[in-house]
């Protein structure tokens, strides 16, 4: 998308541009000094290229920060958040000087790293380096796929500012490889190449690699701006050339000076991660032509220039709204529905049910459910880490995303779990799709930073993690998850769902599809498990935990998740033959269960009743439900052998569970 407004694209650089750049630097210096915390160096060095982007190439409307066809700007180098906040303020977004004065303070709209759910105009929560780079790839994937589906109604670009640290991270390398593979030509990374990291010069750790050559080898269009401190025209030309590139993502390497203007700290690590200090801040302002006695100052000429930019953005948004109003009603309504995140009527009518007694792996059942959704939910768009044959997450007949097919709904992420997690977040942030990402449960470790950001940001990403336990068998302990369930349950706002059988797997997918305020993990078995619920009974999954089998006057309660629910039921049958009646509880999602009223939880668990839990994973944490009763689990790594033999050797048997119940009676 090229700028069409003369104010943005044609006027020569003048004093208002230089004043804006100086103001952005001054605001960043003041914010960090007042907070006595932060990173002033990147904002001071990257201000020129950022202003050129925002004033001449980035399409936005401060009055409507979430306008769907706006360009996206992602500050992957989130430690330089003072730059983004200064840009937002100068550009006219709802971020006041008082907000900048509250930088890094409790409850402020200017937290230490950008958070999209806190600050209008922030497109992504970028904390760990490299995550924003991966997010931008997902956003570009979503833009291209949505543009292919709604030509004339979707047409924008994705820009990301990345740092040395971002490009050292493996997630950015994976994301760059994926972007090159897909030919994402609406994506541009602007690389703030200041050659300084927190510990010192980048030469300590990042001097051998040729970043430009690496990205060229990955299929990127690469340009270099030698003097990003002064040569605004060169930055402008590079940005324009990137926007005109077809068939390849773009990288612009911009050589800058970290802490530009600071007489004693510019170009050094001293400007990276700490305030300049009062004396140096004053000297820097003087060197930049700013009033050293004025704080948080923006000249009227800069505000006038920004007002013109805001008017141009508002005009672009009005043109888009006119296009939407003139489009075919069915197309316009469908786009509005998808952007609103609403599911279509009858979206789950084709979901299969499974007969009691049938045996089926929950991964296979979940795959059938996913494919039942697909015809009714055209925005379903996701993929796997080269494992769809195992995770059963391919959408049959829906084609694959590629450089020549933007309409394919299957994303082949390749063996790139890091990039898959970050890109899935970007797709969710962009809007217009319901996305999922799939791999073996053990490899969720590779995705964890992205999963954490999704939970923090409230992104409705679905994770399909199969091969959920030591039941994996012969692949051995490297592929057998043990600690993963508990470690992920510790993450706030992530719903970890481990269904007991195929009907619970169907309900788990329904929950993941309907959830809008955070991610959901579906943890699924490789091995076949018996169907032990009817579809009606399995609806209890929506409450996190429920009585799956009850008896009159139970003497104990057995609690289980996933494939161990059938083990608990077998143990209950054994105990019944001995005249010991026990209740069996399926507890597939702790987070949903904890959200239920206390009365419901008490009704399910019956306070005072002896309890025993069984789950093929670490036992840490189960004490909250067993009230001191025993837990049958796995507090060691597994072994390579057939799954049933591994389970038997580790005590995951009905006999062991029944013995544990007898021990508490």
C-alpha cells in the first residue's frame, strides 16, 4: 500500500521534520529520566527513521487506532518503548504528556514494554526479543490471506522495527525463514543496526554474521542505509522501495548511533539500558538543539504537522469505509463478522459424536472435529510444525499457504515451533481469523514464550499438543511429557484442557473456538482410549470438572484427566466388586473448574470424602484437589518401550489406583 497523500509522500524534509525528531528524542530522554528506569539509547538513535516511516509511509488514524485496514507497526525491540510512546503522542493518539510522565509506573498506560491491551496504538505486546518480529510475520500472513479473500477491502502493510538483539534470537531467524518461504511482500523489517547490546559492543557476540547476506539467502529484498542518523532522504527512498517490492519481504539495515546526541554516552552500552543521568540528559538536549530546562516539550510546528498526518489518516479510513459500504452486502457482512470475531450460525452443527465403547485416540477425534468445523468456519486458519500426519490438524481439501496460494488454509510452519507460536499470535492480533498451532506436547517448550505472551495479551489462539504422556511409548523419554501439564497450568489465563475421550475432545474444541479472552491448549493422546462419555455427559467439560460416574453413598472419590479417566473407571469397577463404592470425577481443565462457583466445586468433589488422583504427569499441584490423599503420577522421566509396558512399569494401572483407594480407607 503506497501513500496517496501529498503531505506524506512528496514534500521535502524541512525544519518541522527535524523538530519532530528532536522532540521524540527529548520525550524519550525525559520519560526515562523521570522514571529513573528504561532504555533511552534506542529511541534517540532510531527517532529519525521512525519519524520518516510514521510521517510518510505508515497509514494510520489516531482517532481510530483499531481501524481494520490500517498499516501495522510493531516495535519488536520492546525495550525501546519510550520511542513508541513518543511517536504515539506526537502523532495524536490518545496518549498524553501525563501518560509519558508516568512511564513505567503502576497502572500507567506507558508500561516498560509495549502492551497492546494497555495502550491504544500498540499493535503487539513485545517483551522477549524476537517475539515482535515473529508477530509481524503472522500479521503479514493474515493480511495476505484476508486480502486474497476480500480483494479491494483489505490492502495494508506490516512494518517492524527490529534490533541486534531481536535478530540474534532464534525465533526471529525462524520467522525470517518462514517469511521468505511464503514470499510475504507486504512485510518490512527496519533493522536498527547500532552495533551495541546491553553488555557492550555487539562485536562481543554478533560480529561474524552478515545479517544482510543471511536475509538475502532467505529470499528477502535487502537494502542498507549507511547514515540513519542524518540521511532522511535515504531512509525515505529505502522505505518506498520496500513498499514497491513484489514477491519478497524486505529488510532495511539502517546504521544508527545508539544514544545519538549524548556527548559522553552515544555509541556505547551506557546509553542502552539505564537513564542518561541529569547532567548527561541536559548535555544531550543542548546537543540536540532542545531547551535543557524544558521537559516533555513538543513545539507547535510539530503538532501542526502531526494534525495534518492525522487528517490524511482519517481521509484514508473514510475511503475504506466508503469501499466497504459500496461492496456487495454479503461480502461486507462476512468481513465485518470475521473482524468482530463472531462465529457463523450453525458453526458446530456437523461435529461428530462418538459411541460409548469405541476406541479412538483423542488426537484423531479432535482432528475429525476440526475438519467438521472447517466448512462452516471459513476463518479457521492454522497449521503445524511439520507434524499434521501425527497431530491430525490438516484441513482436508483446503489447500496450503504458499508464495503462490494465499487462499490456502493450511499453514506449513515447518520444523519451526518458535516462529509458529509467535506467528500465530500475530495472526490473532491482526484479526479476521481463528488460528491454531500444532506440535507434540513435549515440544510446547519451544513455544512457551509465545504462549505466555498470548496468555498475557488475551489472544484466542488454540494449541493442539498431541502425544501427551508416557503413553507415547517407543520414542522414549525425550518425547514423553512429564512436567509439562503442571508447568503450563501455572501460567495465568491459559486454559489447559486434557480430554478423557473423543466426546470430551469435541467439547474441548468447542470451548477453544468460542473463547475470546485468551489461549486454549488441547492436550491429546497418541494412543487409543475408550469412549467413556456420551456427548451430553461430555458437556461437563465446559465447567472444567464433573462427575463422570457416580454411586450411592461413595466412600471415596477418584479424580483423573485424559487417558487416565478410563484407568480410574476400571479401578472403580474393581473396587465395586469388593463392595467399595467410589465416585469418579473427570477434571479436564483446572482453569475452568476454578472459575466455577464454590458450590459446584463442592458438589463435584464432596468435601470430607477421601480422594485419590491419577494423571500421567508430575504430581506436584494435585494436593489442591486430593486434600492430602495419594496421587498416582509420574515424577521421573519415562522410558523407551511400548506404551502399555511403560504405563505398567510406572504404576499407571487400575490395580495401583484401586490399591491407593484402599490405602485411604
